[in-house]
């Protein structure tokens, strides 16, 4: 019995811990004492009105240089990552899916992901992944996500539709196998079919060993990626948390009732 309890505790270890996080950009304070804990195996949704700080939170966790962290701490698996560069954080297992992925002409999807994987291996003191193993992994992950092999030879995001760009990012997530995946408005600009494909990919990649943070304006994405917890971000702080039903309540009532609760 004790062993079972211990195993259960170990299987849901704390992945991310944020305490009193304060951050600004161009001297404008955006995050104002934010706290959040995410355990392995969990899916957390961050919702909130425009300007609440949702994308700022994603970018600060990923270590983007544009933002100045003025107070607080960010821990990944018990390690303070506040001083790590974006590349070092990626090597530690943080993956950020961008709202507007950039195009890189002349670099194929396959070559980009090969480089990313081998850079992470190099940072861990490992040799490049053998070509045979890389090809096998690419084949397995592309089949899992129902991605056409021709897609992988195209230049990264060049001429991609919104759905193709997002599907490509989920493919990158599958290949890199991050500990913590942050999806920043992955549903932006997607029709229902593309949304379903992307969400199915995320669901297939979820495990007890990783965690996902979904940042979204709309509840519709959460019909497909069902969160364990929903948090409302307002004026740089998480002001309300609940289960998946909170997202439905926000969809029906908007955010004004939460703002009124804070008065």
C-alpha cells in the first residue's frame, strides 16, 4: 500500500512552479505577482481577456529576451531556470508553440527538426542521433500525426496554410518530446477541421511524463484538448482557477463577472 502511494506520488511530480512572477516590457508592467504549479501528466488552460498577460507568460517561461523579469522565480523539475537562455530552456525540455510561426525559406521541415534534435543532444553531451534512428522516428511521428511525407520536404512554414503551420509545430513537439509544451493560441486562425487535427495530435502526445499549458481565448479548443485545470489571467495575475467547467462558464458569461468579483 505504501509502495503504491509512493509510486502514485512519483508519477505526478511537480513539473513547473512559478512564484510571485513579475515581468515587464518597455518599462510597462505586465505580470504582477503570478503564481502557478503544473504537475506531470496535467493539462492546464490559461484564459483571459486581451492584454491580461497570457502570451507574456508563455514568452517569459520560454525565456524570450524582450521581457524583463523583475521579481519571482520559475522552476522546472525543481531547477531554477530564471537565468537560462531560451536555447538552454529548450534543451531542458520547454517547448513553445508560436501564435505566428516564422517562415524559413530553403530549410526543409525535416532538416530543421534534425538540427533541433541534435543541438539538444549536443547540449546533453550526446552524439548526433544516427541517421537510421532519426528516419525511423520521423516516420513513426509523422504517421502518428497523419502527416504526408511530402509535407516534410517543404521549406519550413513557407506557403503553409494556418492549419499546416500549426500541424508542423505539433510535429516538432512530437519529435522533440518536451517535458513542458506551451501552446500559445494554437487555435488562432484555424477552421474546425484543422483544429481537430491539431488537437488530436496534442492528445496523442500527452503522457504521464509531460505536461501541457494551453493558452486560448476561446473554449472551443478545450472541447478537443480537455484541461485538468482552467486558470483566468487578469491584469497580470491568476485570479480564478477551476476545472474544465470554468471554461464553459467563461464562454457563456464572458469575463466581466470575474472582474466584478475582484472589486
